[in-house]
């Protein structure tokens, strides 16, 4: 069943590049459909203090999370429903905590993906991992992991870390601290 789901995702992914994406729509999502971590707090801040010409939308794979976010008076949609799919396909900016699968990987083509990582960008993570449970996935990249976890291999356009540095496309470190 999981194989079929990934196969469908691979068939949909190329078409996600064909949709025009609005720079005035930002979508947010979190790990396993939750409403948590950096994406949650940036979303709440953006809705309350952000540019009023921009739509800020929470997308989740969990209907319970959508109900919870809506009960707070915030815009949220189930990503597997028509409106959720539409917002995912037409938003230029995706903000998430870990991977594009926090929203829906197969709809991410053409979006600017911004990973709101929870740690410092200079520590060993993912593609730099040499030990631990995920070391084989990233260092050896066996075909099964690449096929079944494509979201893990789609690098974000931006990786935001601590206030002192941020990492852009291809791992470039861009310091946000002013140099004297």
C-alpha cells in the first residue's frame, strides 16, 4: 500500500511544477500533521503581525489539527482535501519544520521551500550524518530509501537556523551577525 502511495506521489510531483505560484500566499506545516514547533510560532506571528496583503495558511494531514487551528481563529485546511491541495499547489512559499512532507512533498514542485530547522545549522545533520539511525539513509543512499523517502532528499531552498547564521541552497552559510 505504501509503495502505491509513493508511486502516485511520483506521478503527481512533475505536474506540481506547472501551477502558477502566488508570492502573496504562504503555507505552513509541521511534522506528522501536528501544530507545533517553529512553523507554528512563525505562522501565529505572521497571521497577527505580518503583511495584510499576504495569506498565511496552515496545512495539515490531520483533520483534528485543522479543527484545532481553526478553533484558534486561524486559517487551516486539510492538505488532502481540494482546498488544501489548491493552496499547496498555488503557494510560492512553504514553511516547515523538517521536510516538505510536513505539508505534502508531491505538491512542492516550484515552491520556495523554507526549512525552519530546530537546531544550529553547523551541527552534523542529515547529509552530514556519519553515525546513528539515519546514517545509512543519507551516507549510503540505498535505492529503497531514495524511492520511499524522496522528501528527505529534496533539499530546501533555505534552511533557517539560529539567529547567528542561516544556510541557503547548496549548504552556503550566510551569517546574519554583523561583522565589525
